[in-house]
C-alpha cells in the first residue's frame, strides 16, 4: 500500500475530510519530493502537489502519485495553495500539528472561506511503520555506516585529532553517494563523557575511549550507529564499563519485540545499570524511532507511551558517561518483525583496542 493510500485510511479513521501537508519530512514521505518547498492537499478522492517555479522539473521527476500545480513570483504561495484547495471543493482543511505559528497566521489571512482545523500527529504516527521500500533504504544506509566504521578504524591511533577522524568519516560516507545523516560525533578521553560532544582538535592518546556516533542518509532515509573503542590499551575500568554497556545493549535487543512497551525495554537497561551502580551515569533515553528523521517518531524512555510494533525501526543505544574518566555508548538500528527483531547494523561490538597489533 502506498503512502497516499495509507494517509487516506488514517484520515478516514480520524474523521478528516481534507488535509494540508507542509512539513518537509511528511511531504517527502508522501510524495518522494526532496526540494525545500512543497505542499500537498489530500482529500478522499483527490490530491495535488503544490510547489514554486524553482522545482517544476524536479517535481515532474519525483512526484508521480498526483498532479503538480506550480506558481511563480509575484504570486503569493499561501494564496495559490488556497486556490488549489477551493478547486478541490475543500470547505474544512486540517493542518499538521507541527505547523509554525507564523505560517498558521498567514494561512488564516489567505484561506478565506476555508475553515482551518488542527490535526493530531497523524503522519508522524503513520511514518512509524515502514514499507518494504523504506526498510530497504534504511538497510542500505546501515550498510554504508558499517562500511564507514570499518574504514575509519584504520585512522584511529595516537596523535590523530578528533576532527580529522570526523572529517575522514564523513568524506567516506559522501564518497558512497550518500548524505550525512547528522553532524558526526567523535569524542575521546575525558571528552567521551559528553554524549553529544563536538569533535575538537584534541589528539587521541593511549588509554582513551573514543566514541563515534554517525550515520548515512540514502534517498531521505537514515542510519544511526555508535561504536566506542579504546586507543592503545584498556584498563580494568575500561573493560568493566564497556562490558556493562554491551551486556545491557544485548539484553535490550533480545527484549524488544512487537507488543512490548517502550517503557519496559528502557526500564530493563536502567535496572541492569542500577545493579552495577551505574544508573546515575545514564541520563538519556534508550533509543528512538528511525526513518526519514534520525530522531523520528517514537521514544524508548520511561515517559514513553509507545508500544513496539512490526515494521518499526528503533535505535538501541545505552550509554554510561563518567565525568573525568570517559564514556561508552553502543548503538544499533533494529527492525521489528512479526517474529522478532532484525539488527540492521553489523559493525563489531566486542571491545576493540586500536591500533590493533
């Protein structure tokens, strides 16, 4: 079932007669369009894609599921969208919950005669369950991330800076004709205790943890992987912390299944860390949904109300971050199937000491 059909089913279940889709992530999911300006009006029987003159050729190549209407300066974009909605006979138009206030103000001025009503996060919820084509793209992005990790391990040695590792990592991903999913994290030594630290000019030293968090984007779909290695030699403390994180990560992957609550999976890891007196060093959620956004719909956390379901893709990324010592995070991307779970990222997870001898 294509995304347009899925949206119409969701609209019917929510009592929505017409909806305006303007969030670029949702527009891309619905139509395949990758430009910066696109709007979609969907009714039970019709749909139209709206863009401006910059994208007429691109839209003709990418948008195949519905006709395209386009405008050029000095025509006002909101007025043009309103005209298209009226052509479809729309009287009441739902708009996304993510619509910025300023955009809503402009719409209320331009959409005379059309009642605008807010909709719940309908498309975000629909995006959680992936089609076979979407899964294939995430799988490809994961393969590129795995290859990038194998590539970059050759560069991890004393004297190399975090920023140089990061640049080479991202260059490798781009050479595979993929995009960078997000600014890569490469942090070492004491700085590895920063879960989202930025790469710096710090040089790698013997005895450093090095945490690398990165991903690739393929045709709008992302991977997100984290691996932590040690430079030169590992102390007993390195081994103790790493073992605790790896044990928790493997247990979480073994537990996450269709029908299990997100809160349950997150709680399992927190209980395991508590038994080792490490819970105080784990301050973020266990994972998140993955797809057209790196942090897509769904959270594995104690406040989450999500229930795991087939076709969803999640990250599993426990971490321990000890100020003054360093941190470990291990992250994989997992696909929930009808019968269990498939791990999509395959880079080695056993404690790795680099350079290898």
